[in-house]
C-alpha cells in the first residue's frame, strides 16, 4: 500500500492506494513542527477508520513545500514504518524537461501536477493550482515545463484584507455570490473575491496560451479552494481535486 502525501503551506493531503485503487484520502491542517511520532499517532487513527493499519504501508512518497516537515516524514517512513521514502526533488525521473532558470527552485507540487496532467489530460497544458499561493503553469507539447506565474492565494488575500481593515468582516467564499453588483458588505466581498479572482486567472491563462502559441492547449485546475472559483472561470476546462495525488502515484511508479 502506497502512502502519498502532499504537504502544502496550509493543508496536507494524504492518500492511500493499492495500484490504481484509492483506499482512503484525507485533508489535514499543516503543522510545521509535528514530529514523526505525532504523525504516526494521527495516521494510525485515520487508517483505523478505514479498517487499515500502519504496517500495511509499503512505501511513502512526499511532495513538500514545508522543509521543516520533510525530515519528520522521512523519519516516519524509516523509523516507524520501515519502508522506502521518496521525496519529490528536481533529480527525480518525471518525464519532463525542466526549462526553469533554476530547476531546483520549482516547487515540488508544481512538478507533480504537471506529471499528472501529462498522463491524464495530455500536453500542451496550462495547470492552475489554487492554494495558499496560486500557481499557473505551462507545459508545451514536447513535455517541456516552461514555468509560470505565482499570485496570492484566494483565502490568504481575504485574510489580509480583513486583518487590515476595521469594518470588513470575514466571509465564507464557498457561498456563491448572488451577483456582481452586491447590495451588502458580505456579498460585496464575495463578488469582488470570486469574480475578481476568476477574472485574474482567466487573464493569466489567456496570456499563457498566447505565449505558448499552441493549439488545443488543455487547462486544468486543482487545489483546496479551487471549487469556489472554477465555476466562474471561462478558460478552465477541467477541475481535478485529486491531481496532485495522482501525480505522486505516477512518480512513485517511475522512480521505485
């Protein structure tokens, strides 16, 4: 049984699979200072809910943008599970040619998403991952990872605005905005953030397509908050919330 872990700045997604079959999937808050022992206790409880045990884990693959946690997961794999650990790095086999100025500076999650997109949707493609930071990535028809854009995450932007204003309330962006011209403050925030963010993503996607000058470019979106925005984007064709876990499984099979 493979344990695939995507460690983001805000949330960590854990997936268990046997081949192509998904046995369980969970989304947890990322806590940067958790030890391997603490992680073992948490995961033992989650697995037990599905009738599974830690000893059934055969290997672990981790994509992490939180260096402090990478060591804890390495220790978890070797010291608790006693299984091989695969950390996503620039030196891994990916099937991509990384054209970034410094290939090692590309976030692991960005490469993982590109790998999954290539297998499940094909290239050329633009990949949008909406999280603590939002990334818009481009991969051409020859599997060259070209790079992309990074902007503030949807929820981070809202939290910053609320923190720096005296009267603006925090709102649930999962609640759909009724219309652009809102008649109360909570709906005005939803309108501005959802329609405004969707417009910004559409603009970046169009510019990526223009620079790539490629026909039939697929546009795929993923990420925890993506479900709130994707319905209002005109350029996004597919929403795949499991894209990163799919990519981790593919990378494991390529590098095992």
